[in-house]
């Protein structure tokens, strides 16, 4: 009896925590509106119709998606041009993010073994370097890789170019597209693109790995060492398994971040190896004013990124369960 | 095909124009009296617009009493989108816009954006070649304002001046050494049509266009840089990353005058000429003032003024201007390759996709 009564009383009594002021609801709605509207707009525009020689109009056509997979001239001709761009977007992002995490990992591990003071100095320095924009970093590498002011100049002056020419390696570099008849050249190349991308996200990698590595209990490794495990054994069977999830998580985050990088690709990748992000911009703001196709490419890029995240989630869960 | 910001010249001449800016701002800052006739004129922002404010608008106001309000337009294509949206909304930011020919044709096809001009009020347009007065179904909608060449450039310290564009196909000289524009409509196809095919006529069929693009593909091993921004090519020429290619004639002349190793050449096939037109917004009620302004810029003296002060090529015959041969050579030359504008629009998706496939090797 009393139990029922008290339940009733609880149900009818005003519950202060449940009351939401109108302000909160309005703010929530506004954020939702600001976050969701652009998405919906892009998706809706991706079904628009391009008018040759003019702009585009609202419509419902799948032509833009069809063009992405088989080209605009289908069925007369099939081209995988747009898929190729998506491939390069994934290719650069995978290599650059793995490279960044792989090099940031030993650095961060050693960093966490330093004194408190040294650690904070390094972290402040790395945080400060995050303020450099992509444009700034690309400009820097652009100069460093230029013929007269950068690495090729160093090759020339130090005699490395002549040495390469004497030993025949120069012809190999020319075949790889890393030399012209006069000297080595690093622009445009996959080398420069991936290097710059890794450099771009390297500070993020350190900052993402730092919390996990600094929480690593030193007594674990000490215990393993006392029991006679070699440093390599300690790394592979104690440290790496402990930080596996942060490693995978950081790589994924950087991968998704790099999928959309624009300036690096425009400056350092030759047109044959440019990515979907560049093509999106060209469609929307280039001379064709083809916003619907730009939107369709953006949607495909978005879906691809989402698929990779879901796949990674699934693989992580499966390996956890094992 | 439209030119964006004229970075290079803005750097070179910003010092020289600083003094003039004070004058320009005093012109712009003058409050308009109710009876004063006025006109809003848009031009490409940066150095370009500043030169207009400094040299052309004051001269026009002095000649006609019509005050000019300068409006910044980023380039042709983006501005077309802005004007399209503004026209739909019912108020436009400017009376006159400066459109490259392809954008003007695009605007004409979109319809309802540009008013026909009263040519009877623009008698001096007769100084211009008929090609620079563009008519569509509604009448004359654009009169040429100024023009520029994208020319063949080389590094004279590395190679001798080629006689023909065909020399760029010679890999023994130019392997991985050229800088060409990456955009499908940046006139490389027009150069190829003039050099190896029947010129503009080759654009008439899709087979012709495919042949042009296949010829362009043969150049790929010789290209070190497919540039999208003017500044990329400028830096690469200065740094020696490329030793030749396609670049703006007037800017190349300025760089050469600064001592950089660049030489702008008119080979036997010539260089492509692009130009901007004055177009009157359909919502403007300043048709009479606009006509007076266009008439003013069509005069040989104004064309010569723009060549000297802005570095654009005159649209009138050099002989009717007072430009010296040296002054004329620094902004213009011959022969002229005229781009196949209509084909680029009629077969827009086809050419862009075929061009991109060529570049991507897909």
C-alpha cells in the first residue's frame, strides 16, 4: 500500500531536474539546425541537374552519382577517373596517417620518460606548432623542396647530383619522376605530398598518444624486465598491447582528417594523382559551376570516411572480444 | 578563362600606387549630391581595381561629371553566381560588371541577368574590332573593356627562344621542365588547335576535341607543373623548377624588367588573347550613364591609359593610340589566337571530363 502510494506521490510530484528551460531547447534546436542544414543541403544539391554552358537547377537525378562511378560519357565510354581520385585520397591519407603515428609513437614514448619540466616544454612547443595553418606549412615545404632554394640546391652544391649521375641512380630517379635532365626534383611528387601530409598531422599524433602513454604504469615494464624479458619483448608484449586502442584511434582520426586535405594536394600532387577534395572544389567554384556534381562527390567522400570508421570499429570490437 | 587576382602586379606596383590611393579614396569618399549623376562599376579586386580607381574613374568623372562608385568583384565566374543570386533577390550591388567572354556568354544563356546596351550612345565603340562587341538574341550585351595575353614563356638562361609552340613537344629539351595551366579552358587546347590542327574549326566535333586532347597528352612527360594559381607559375619560373610554359604576357614583362630569367615570346602561331567586357545589370536604371562610361573606355586615349597604368592590351588598333612601339610590345603582340569560347560552353562537361581523364591517365 504505502509503496504504491509513495510511487504515485513521486509520479505526481514535480521533478525539478526534468524541467528544461526554453533557452536550452532553443539552443539545442539552433545547433541542430546549423549542424544538419548544410548536410541536408549538400545531399539535396547532389541530385540537381547540370545545364550545359550555364548553371544548374533543382531536380531529382542520379546522374551525378552515376558520373562518379562510370564517368559522364557512359554508356559510350566508361572511365574510373573519379574513383581514381577517391583512391588517391584514401592512399595518401592511409600512408600519411600511419607514417605520422608510427614516427610519433617512439617520440611520445621517450617524451613520457623525460622529466616533468622537459615534458611540458615539448608539449607547449608542439601545441604551439598546431597554430600553423596548412597553407603556411605547405608554403614552407614548397620553399624547402624548390630547385634554387631547397633540397635540390643542396644536392647540386654538395655534388650529390653529380654522384647520382655518375652511378646511374639519376636515371632511376628520372623514371620515378624525381628528377629532370638537370637536377633532382621533388615537386610534384607522391613523396612531397605524403611527407607534407604526415608533417601536417604529426603534432596531432603526439598529442593524441600522449595521455595513453603517460598513463602507462612503469612498474609493468619494470616487472617484465626483472623477469628477464628483452626490451623488444617488453615493447611487443607489454607496451604495444596496452596502447593498441589509442594507436588505432589516433590513426583513424588523422586518416579522416587527411581525407579532405586540399592545399597539400593542389601544390604537391600532379594532376594525375589529385584527390576527390580537389575535384569537389573545382566542380563547385571552377568555370563549370557544377555544384550538383561537386555535392555528389562530397557525399561519396563522406560515406567512404564513415564506412572506414565503422569497419575499424567492427575490427577493434572483434579483436577485443577474442 | 577569367583571370583572378593580379598578385604579381599588385606586389610590383603597390609602392607606386600608394600615393595614388590617397587620391582614389578622396574620389570614392566624396558624398554624392542629389543632382550628381553616378554609376557603380565593378572590376577585379586588388591591384586591378585600385588602378581603375586611381587612373580611369577620375578621368571619366572629369570628362563627364558622372561620379563612379567602385565595386570589388573577385573574378568573373564567382561574380556571375553573386549577380545571379542578387538579381533573383531584386537588388544588385553594381550597374556594370566586368565579365570574361565565356562568363558573359554563360550569363546570356542563363538569361535575365544582362540588359542590352544602347549602341547609339556608344559611338566610340566603332574603334573596337566587331569581335569585341558581343550580341545575343536581346541585342548587344557586352562591349570589350581590356584584354590580356597568355603567352609562351621561357627561361632564356636555359633554352633559346622557340619559333613554334611545337618545340615544347621536344622531350630532349623540355623533359619535366614546363609549367602549363591545369584548367581545361586555359587555352592550351586553342594553342594546340592553332599549331597542329585547323584552329577553332577543330572544336566543332567531339572527334576534333579528342584529337586536341590526345595531342596535349603527348606533352605530359615534359610538364613539371600544372599550375592553378598564377603565383605558382611565377615562383616556379623564378626558382628554376620550370624553364618554360604558358604565362601572362604582361606579368612576364614586369618580371623580366625586375631581372628574373623570363622571356615572353610570340611564336609563329601566336598567343591566345582573352578579354573582359562591360555588361549592364538587368536591374540597373543607369543605362545612359553606363553607355557614357563604356564610350569613354572605348576611346583610344583611355585604352592607351589602361595599357600604361594597368598593363592590359588595348582593344583598339595600336596605330590610333599614342602608345610607343615599346609600350605596345610590353602589353600586346601578334599573331592572336582566339579561343573557341562557344565550344567550351556547348560541350562543357565533355571537354572537362576528357581533359581531366587525359591529365589523370584514366
